[in-house]
């Protein structure tokens, strides 16, 4: 019978593990039961005990309790976690995590908590997640502890700090520990001075709040160090705020560049005051809306590339309409700037009404693909991916247009007609054809601008009206017909606008910019960079 001995040993090990698992489940069930009964102090102690148990299920149970998702099922008094699923709640056992069917909320008794218990729960969950295998979870837990500064989490934080290998997370944990030390009244002054140095190095607004609180509540050397640290952070944040305003200005400038660059071609090269240029932008935005609607209904998996599909279509639609406008209206009005202004203004009203008749007057939703959603921090700069991609796109469009003008036959013809129309016609260049293609190119680029603007503005029949005046200001300020002048003018006006807005407000800021441009044009009628062309002559 000796050959049966290994099997008996194995069976005894399995039985021991089963008994241990049952004991652990029983202990966890007891801990969970304590969460649902007793007074405020008893339940607070139960939360702390559950967090200290080290159970794997402790974190999700506490998170559910804090979110109001922990219930007691009336039929069998089982503690369950309920999440909304249609008209019912999908249930799972709190202790084991196993599915437990579904129920309406009337069949359940919610375990309620107040603000004091929520604070205890957040601290407990933070302590639990400090040892999580997920790096992002540990980082979030450290940041949460920095903001809450709960002294009861100090022991768990020291344990996690000793085991942490990631330098970024370790720094965040050190900052959280320093904040807790500063919030603890009986911490030795030497420790507080070290903690002030750590928090000061963090250098953000949360750190500023911590140091100001310490400076207000302390005396002597600690107060002096905290005050100096707060002053240093305020100076650094002021510099970062200036950098943030510059970024906002560049972002606004890229939008103005996209809206104005097509106008710089038609107004600068052809001398046409096209008041319907904003409607070309609007057509590009509505083309994007139509593309996304088709993709949503026919091929939802292509939504992330919807803007890439819309770009060439918007260029073709706006460009084709631009060529049609030039061939049917503009060609008869060359040399009559006031007439072209009135004709294109009337045309802009016709296009707006046509869009209202087709799509309605309400705003239309154009979604952002996943790669344009969200934001990231660069130091203390907050940069959204949507704005970043629009800046990149504006520069790509600008560079592509420069290459087209410098390296293609169409660009050569356009420059020749701009500099000397009679001589260009004399050497065989078909100037009417160049006029049509130039107007179509400017309109097509406006359509590309509409694709970008659909991500940051309301898509409505009035979309283009908000940019037409700014576009003319950019073109005139930079130099009529000069693309590099348009680039510098757009970025300059964007940055100046953003620096004026905090002091003068958005409307008064625009008025001040307009006054500045009028005064500037009085001194330099041809703008920053003068270009010899038909409109100048």
C-alpha cells in the first residue's frame, strides 16, 4: 500500500488549501458584514480593517462602497455589487466576485455612506492600490494621497516606497509622504524642512497649496522655508502661465492661418475681395459631417480615419464650387473690387441659406477620432491632442502650398500672373485658366480648414462668418499675397490676442488688435512683407 501514500499526502494538501480558502472567505465575509452594520465609528473601523486585511477583493469592495454600488440583497441578505445594466442592476457577489444575476433596485438595500466615510474609503483604497502591480494605478494612488494627506496611510506608503522600483512613481510617493509629514502637527521640524524641499521641487499648484497651508499654520524656520518655497513656485507658475498663453496663441494662430491661407491666394494673387471665403470653410466642415454620418451607418470601424477620408473630399468639394464661382461670377468683375465684394457677400448669404435648407439651422456634431482626444502635460503646460494636430496640420498645409508654388508649373504660372499679367499672357500663359485654378485652389484650402475647424467649433451655417474678418486682418497685416507674411501675421495676432484677453476680455482684445492693425497699415500700407502683384499695383 506504499504506492497510495503520495496520493493521500496530495489529498491532505488539497483539503488543507480548501479549508484555508473557506476560512479566508469566511473572514472576508465577516469584514464585509461589518461594513453594513453599526455606527459611524464602527463602520470606519471596519473600512480600515478591510484595507489592512490584504485581501485581493478589498479594493473593489471599498470602491463599490464609495461609489454607492454596494447592496444587501433583501431575499438572502447577500452582500452584492450592482452596476447599471439597462433597467436593472447586474449583480456580482461582493466576497467572491462571481456573477449573482440581476435585480431592480427595489429588491436591494443600498449600503449608504456619508462624506466622512467617503474620505476614509478614499484613503483606504489609496493605501491598497499603492502595492498594485499596475504602474498607473500606483501612480494615481500616490497622487491621491498627496492631495488627501491622510496620516493613517503613512505606514502603507513607507512600505510601498521601499518596494517601488519605478523612479517616476517613487518620486510621486516621496512627494505624497512629504505632504503627509507636513500635515501632521507633531512631525519634527527637521522632517518638515526636508518635506518642504521635496514639495517645493514638485512645483505645481497642488504643491503651492500645501506650502501656503504650512506657512499659515507654522512659525519660525518652518514658516520661513514654506513661505520661500511658495514664492518660488508662484514665480515658476507665472512663467509657465506665460508659456501656456504662448501655446494658446500659437493654437489660435494655426486656426487663423488655415482660414486665411486660402484667402491670401485669392485676395493677394487675384485682387478679389471674396466675402464668401468663410462659406468655403463651412462647406469643408459640412463635408466632414457627411463623411462621418456615412461611416457611422455603414462602416463604424473606419471612424478613426474619418478625418483623413474627409480631407481630400472637402478639398474637392470646396475647390469645385470655387472654380464654378470664378467662372460664373468673378471673371466678369475683375478690376471692380467693390462689385466683387458685394457679389460675393450676396453669394455667402445664398450658400448659408442653401446649407440651412439641406441640413437645418441647428449645430451638427462632428466627432473626434481617438488619436485627437485627450491631453498630456509638458511640465506645467496642458496640451490637448486635438489642438496639437491642428497646429501640425496647418504647418503641413502651409509647407505643401509653398512647394506647389515653387516646384510646379501651376505655381510658376500663378507667380507670373501675379507679377505681370500682360507679359504672362504675351508669353502664352492662359491667364483665365490660371485665374480659375487659383480661385479653386484657395477655396479648396479653405475646405481643408473647415475639416480642422469642425473639431474645435460648432458646425453650423454661420461657421465661416466667425473667421472671415480675422482672415482679412491676417492677410493685410502680413502683406497681401505673401504666404510667409500670412504665417507670421497669423501667429502674431494669435499670440497677441491671447495675451490681451486676460486683461481686456475677448471682445475688447479683438478691438484693440483691429485698432493696432489700422495704425500699422497707415505706416506700412503693404503690410509686414510687401509683394509686387496685381492687387498692389
